[in-house]
C-alpha cells in the first residue's frame, strides 16, 4: 500500500511538473476589454479597444492613470471618462491588430468581457460577415455580446461615451444595448447577427450609435416623425446617442431607419414595451391624443399565400390607456371611437413602414420569411423559391387592434 | 517489501535504531499461567514476583487469619489502592472473613465455604490460576488467598474515581438527551441497557491488548444484526495483535478496512442515544474501557452526516439542517479549488462588476492568489490546532491573535486580499459545520489536493481530482458495506430517504445497506388518515 | 437461473447509468451537428427514428441474451466454439473498444483544449486523462461502474438544465421546413445513425455483474429509454435554438447552446458548467472502456494478473488516438469506421448468440 501511495505521489509530481501553473493567468495580468470598434482606414481597418480601469472603477489607489497605447491614446475624449482608456491600432485583420496592441500594454488582452461590438457605417456598407464569423469562431467572445452600427467613427464614439449614472462602463453598455425599456432602438447580439447573415433574405437590424448633434448623417428619407441617431440634442455630460436602427442584408448595410420606424418594428415583432403614442386629433387641429400603449397579445405574422406574389399578413394587438385626450374628441368618439381611430392610424403607419422598408432596403426586416418557410416541406424547395426576390412582390395586409382598457386616474370628458 | 522498507527507513537516526534495540526486554516475564498453590506462603512469594511487590507501592497486601471449621488458617488479601473500594473491602471481605467465621458455622466444603457463605460481595470469582486472579485484581478486584485452599477468590470491589455522566463534548445537540458515555465500560453498557430494554441485546465481554488486557464490550441486537457482520467483527478483534490498547481510537485503526484511506470507516460516537439508535438499526457497537467513545460499524457516508438533532427535530427543520450540512461539507472541500479555477483560468465566469472589484483588490497585494490562499488555509489550520491545545485561560488571546493576524493586520498591510479572507472564512465555517469530526478532517485534507489540482489545470484538474476522489469513495468499504451506499450501490431505501429525514411513522423497515434481519411485519404501515399520501 | 456467485452486484441504477453515459458522450461529441449537416432541420426526426430503432435492437438482443444468464459474450463464445472462438470474439471486441477509446481520448483532449479559454496542450490533457484511466482501471469494474451511479445523474441534470435555460431562445420556425434536406436524406441518415450505436457491447459485458436477470432487463430498458429521450431532447433543443445552415457548422453543439444562456444582465458565462460535465462524461466513458478491455483480456487469457494489461492497452490507445493529424480527420475516421465497429461489437455477438441459441435450443433454461 505504501508503494502504491509512493507511485501515486510520483505520478502526481510528474503531472504537476508537466503542467505547472504556466497556463494560469492572474486577474491582475489581464486587461479586460469592454468594447471593440472597427473603422475603415483606407484599405486597412482601425481596431479600437476600450479597456476598463478597475482601480478607478472600484475607487482603489492608482486610479485615473492611463496605460500605454500606440496611436491615439484618447486624451481628448478620454479626459471625460476617467474609468476607461481607448487604444486604436491599424491593421488588415482584427486579431493581428489586437496582438499588435498587446505590445503596447503591460497586460494581456482578455476579450471575454467585451459587451459591445461597434461597426462603423463604412465597414457595415462593405460587409461585416467575415468579422462576425471570426468573432463566432473565437471562444473568447460571448455570443451574447451586443452589436451596433456607428454613424460616426467607432473610436470617437467609444472615447466620447461618458456614462453619467454608472461608474462601470461595462454596465453602461449592457444596460443601454440590452434594450430593456427602450422602444426606439432594437437589440442585437452577435449570435443573432451570425444566424441572420445567411438567412435567405431575412434581414438583421442593429441599433445605431452616433454622437449628438453630429452632422454626418445624410441617410434615409423616411420618417415624418422620429429622429435619427445624433439628431436629438439632449444635453448633459454624455454626448453619445443610440437611436434608430440599421437594416443589414447579407451582412451589408442597406438602410438607416429612424426611431419611429424602430417603434413600428417593435410593434410588429412583439418586442414593444410601454410607449406613449401620439395620434393627431380629428376634432381640434394642432391637438393630439396621447395613449399609453403596451403589447396585448403577441403579434401574429403569417404568410397566407406563397407564390409569385406572396400575401403576408400581420395582426397587432395593443392595449391602451388614455393619457391625454381633448374633450371634443372624447365626447364625439367615446372609447370605441378612439379604439377605431387608434387602430386605423397604427394600421396605416405599419403598412407604410413595411412598404417603405421593402422598397428601400429590399430586405425582409420583420421576418416574414420564417412563416413563408412553413409552406415548404424541404430546404431545397425553399431555396429554389428565392424568398429575397419574391418578397419584393409581396402584398401586406395589416390588422391593428387597439383596445383602450383604462382612462387613467382621472376620467376623461 | 524488504528493499522498500530499507529505503523508507533510510533517514532514521542512529538513536532510533538504538532505541529499537533497547525495546527488547532482556528477560522474558515470568509465566503466570500456573495453578494456585495450597500453601499461602508459596502463593505470597509468587504474588510478590508477579506483581513486583514491594516496588509497586500501590499494591496492598494484608495478612489475616480465617477460622475454618477444623482449623485456623493464614490468609492474605491483595488489592490496588485507588482501584478498589476500601469500604467494600472492609465491609464485604475483611469483616466476614474475620468476624463472621466465628458466628456462622460452615455448611459446605472449605473451598465453597468462603465464596458461598462468607464473602458477601455480589461478584466473587474463584480463580484456579495466578493469571486469571492477577487480571481481575488489576481491574479493581480484591484477591484472597487462604492457606490450604488452592483457589484464589477475587471479589469485584471496583471503586476508582470516575467522571460522572456529562454532556457529550464533541457531539452537542439542542434537543434530545444530553447523556454522554464515560470511561468506565460497565457504566456505558448500563446506559445502553437502560435505553434499549430488549432482552435480545447481547453484550459480549472480551479483552484486547496482550498486556493491557483492556476490557471491551461488543454489543448487538441478536434478532437484528447481521450474523456475518458480528462474526467479522469478532474475527477482526481476535486478530488484533498489540500489547497495549487503551482507547477505542487505537482499536479503530486495527479494525477498519484501510488505514490509509482518507475517510473514516467506523463511526465513533460519544452519545448514548446515537449508539442505541445504531444498535436498533442493526449495526454493531464496540466499546473499550477507558474511552468514552463507542465504535459503530458498518458506517457509510450518510451515517457520518446524520446528527443527533436530525432525529429529534421536526421533519422540515431536520431536513433543512441536513441540507445545510451537505452544503457546508461541499463548501469546505471545493470552494477554495473553485475559487482558484475561476480566478486563475476562467475569468469569463466572473460577473464584470465583481471582476473589477477583484482586480482592484488583487492589484495591491504582492503574492499570487494561490500562495495567499494556501498560506491563509495553513494559518487557519494552525489556529484551529492552537485553540484545542491552549489552556482555557489563554483561549481569548488566541481568538484575538487570530482575528488580528488573519483579519485586520494582513489586509491593512496589503499582504492578502480581503476576498481571500472571505473564502478561507467560508471554508472554515463549512468545515466546522460538518457533523462528524473525522470526516471533517478527511475533507480538510482533500481541500488542499483540490487547490493544487485546480492550480495545475483549471477545471480539468478540478474535475479530475473530483473524479479520483469519488473513485476512492466508491471503492471504500466499511466491513463489506460500500461507503457511498445508497448512491452506489443503490439500495431499497433510496438516496432521498437515507440522505434526508423521513416521517417517523412511515419508517417501517431497517436500513437496507447493512443487510440486517428485518421484522417480517415491517410492511404494515400505520394509517394516518391519508393526508400526505405518497 | 444460475446463482450469481460474484461479490460485485450491480443494480438497475448503475447499469442504466452506463448506457446513458455511453450515448451522452456521443451526443456531446457532435452528433447534433452531424445530423443537422446531413438532414438540416429534420435532425430531431433522425434522432427519434434511430433511437426507436436502437430500442428495438436492444429488445431483440435482450430476448436472445435471456438464454444465457450471467454470462458475457466471451463465456458464450467459449462454450460455443472453445478457446479458438473465445479468442476470436475477444480480439474482435477488444480492437474496436481500443479504437473507440483512442478516438474518444483524442477528441476529448482536443475539444477540452478548444473550448477552454486557456490552452493547455491537448497531449498534456490526454496524459492527465490517461493517469485517471490507470487509477480507475486499477480499481476494476466495480470502481468504474459505481462512478457512473454518482456522476451520471449530475451530468443528466446539468444537460437538462442547459436545455431548459436556453428555452427562451427556442424558435419554432427553426423546425421548418419540416423534412429538412428531404425525406430521402432523413431515411438514409436514420439508417446510418443506427450504426453509431456500437456501445451496445457494454450490455453484453455487464450482464454477469448484475444482480439478476429481471434487474438486468429493467436496467437496460430504462437505460435505453432514458438515453434516447436525452438524445432527442438535446438534438431537438439544438435545432430549436440554432437555425440551419449554421446548425451544421457549429463545433460542440451542446457547448454552443450553453453559451447562449443568459440569466439576467449581470450574469456572465454559464457555459463553464459544461466543462466539468464534458470532462467527467468522457472520463467515465474512457475508464469503463479501458476496464472492459483489461477484463476481456484477463478473461480470455485466464490470468489473475489482468491489471498488467492496463498500461500496454492504454499506450496502444494513445498511439492510435494520435495517429490522425487533426481533429477533423479524427472525426471523419470515427464516422467512417462506425459500420465496422458496429459489426464487430453488435452484429458479431448477435451472430454468436444466435448460433449458441440454436445449439442450446433443446436444453431447458439453466435454473
């Protein structure tokens, strides 16, 4: 028995010396990236990595000093945000850029806590499929990392973003891009982006980031109401803005949509949170009716006919509460009348949204393709059908059903 | 084994070898297994030789005269002062021998006259050999030699100082009886007997230790305990070849299946109720004179994890406590290893907020996480041992020193990180909450193995260590019963009923793992109105 | 029925755990991805059909096996054809077992290397795994099988938790088109999927250790049903969370599913739960394979020093396992070899049992 123990101890010693602790990394040896941005620089790309400074986040000693970096250190924008530092490296490939960046850092870059992947508009227009596949192949990136398109340079956005209510930049990005309460921008993770790259005509929507009051946005003509990212001047410490959505197809940017379009997108896809919706008054010019709308039942999307001209239907059910209503409208229409008014208004807007996105981007933004697929028994038939082409000839039929259930704490009228 | 033996003995000092030589006695002890003589003087000479009189100052020899029917004979008594009760000797041995002979005429032969008519002590053993007589006198008897009678009468007059019944020290409980065993074997067996008033309770007397002849008692309930189990215990006891055995702990190392396995294979309990319950479950209990612990066998992992409280509390509270014990055991063994895995290899598992807090706290300490953790664990082990050894007077100072060293000073001096202190504290609390002391120590040792395995290869090393640990536990046996019953192998009762506490009125059968003899009417369940039908 | 005079007695629980783990290893190594690549969305159908076919096959084998209580295939071969047939059967079972062990050893080492963020060289991983194999094989069959009873419930619970936790990502539309790449592909793949169930050999080797015939029957039944259900649940979960064609491209499908689990905004990667599950599952499988190889060799050679075979057979596993140049090549070799493995480990024993059955047809049951 003693011999067995001796042999076991010897084997354990050999195993220990073979392995040792050389594959372990202390937490203090790693630089944790919070966000990664990709910009276009001629034929190359500029990879910007935003690192958190744990000591200043936790209030420890030695906070506020920036670590070494190559080209732009981020002193201009970084002066506003003392808890992070941005490093930018130019290269042909993302991972070679990161390797080069490590030469300037004392620590090893760890990408497992990256919360945001930001693609600039130029990169998005060229196509992001390759980058997305690269990120998905790596075990370091979580598939739940948020993605966005930036109308300004990704580097500038990361330097300027200055969370005013959080110390931790990772928390800021998570709360902002997870879209828990926001109806004016979608939420898109790396995984969803990867799956929709080859989804046979179905598009992917990403939130749009920009700096406030940026004049570089010359996109899309849509949206009588609503605004695009960067157009709204909110003021405050944080000049970074995330609003609206970008439509991609096959990994290429097709269209930038406003916040209003994002709202209708959420209505159609069942991701609507509570929203205060304005309908123009029918009785008093210049006045409006404000309703607080929430999702009733999940919207029912369907493909009733699939052929040369597919017939696509959408049924949206919303619950409403009167927030503001001119007396004349209320007295004239009553609750039922208001229901009909709201329903018809929303129906028009939704149909307009669908037609517009179809024509402008040629992409099935809302995902009707999933329902059209059900009409086919195998993949071969579906591929031959060529949904992307057929979608352009699709006819929409939208039914909106608004049910005003409450009048608030004060009776209207 | 010869070559290996010499290899392992290579580093022994010369002194060790010399001591070993001197251990051998130069002269073999005199043979005691000879018959008692008729002549009292010859008996006296032999007693002096065998019992080292007058070197042994506590051996008292008192000469007297006994009036027999047809003669007056010389006699002497011998006993150990302090071991025997002087009052009992005076009242029940000397007085009848010296005074009653004149009053009461003999009605039987000489040999029987003394034991049956004169000595009024309740237990008198007529010994024909010196060996038997000396053994009984060494255990508190009073030997009587009478000239002309080749028998030594030994009266049981035990009267040494003993501890009174006290609360069990190592197994406290809130509810239930608070009686603990003492060092006196007869008192202990009496406590068991008064708890289990079953005539089938068998208490077999035997001795262990070639020279110490320590009495021990083997207890089992005849119509419950597995016969082959009892036979196996007796066989192992008979094979114990040691000169001196004084405690159950020493005996345990002779009886258990494997000394080198980290887990204990026999339960040692100080509680009367616990030992009684184990007897009623069909197990075998062994007690040794001089130790307040009873050995229960066989013992599985779940035997060690049960506490006295679990039988006395209401079912929901008892099960919650059991859950706490399991969690505390798991924490005590795997928490430090998991901490190393997560902080050295799998940083992606740490929530980002916590990660920054950890990095900020580790940034200012000079040592790596592994070294800090190991040093603090070792410090805590030192502190724990010091607390046991230190006299009561110095107890509070150890607490202060421990709190200062392990707490405030080390953190303020940036030697260790506060997170490590928390991990070590949780581990220590988990270890102290383990119901059984021996099992707790076993898992404390394994904790270090987990730490090093995790440091070598992360989750791979951790899982491999866990795998090997489970393999060891799966193949450990306690008197033929697998240690992890009823997980592996699964028994009739199942895991949940064994690991947790069921409702007493629904418990109709004995545990299955020890193959005890079952009550043939065990399947009849009491009817409680079907409120919680299973 | 012959009284089982062995000291080791396994019950229903341990036997079923062995079968469940053998299938889980296959599923964890990439079965869902393989099925999705070949049949698209209809992978779950293939899992269901092949599972049912496997169940039917097992029932057939059990009917045959009832005539040979408490005997394993080596004993039956010896009784049928003497020493020559015994050795023939032994070699034809040992070689596939060593091969399967070798490929699984290589694949587990490589996959552990790939999915963990730190890059321990795969050979070192294999060496550490090899040490464990030696330690557990030394304990014998009892140690290896009882470990299953401890670990398999935890593994199954963890896998079910992974599937349940990822249900928020289920999309029913991922099931359509219903027949995936076509009905023909589904039927063809279902037929070839049955060839992957060469782990049936464990049933034929475990029988002498099980308490009784009744227990064995129940254990195998429960084990197979549970294994098929788990396989179906995992494949279905994978198809529902991952749309085609990406579902045919992802490496280590269950790991990929575990990566998408989110428990609130502040939680981090739960996929680390997958590492000990995968490592312990592969360790269980490898240790059991090695134990059986050693035991068959010992039984065939009638030696009591069977433990001496542990290190040489493990060395053979290492050599064979590290012959393929890459992981992809190793997987391809494994897939291509599956019909041969099936013939050696399932078809051949069935043939032997049929011949033995015919030979013993006139003899009553051995009671």
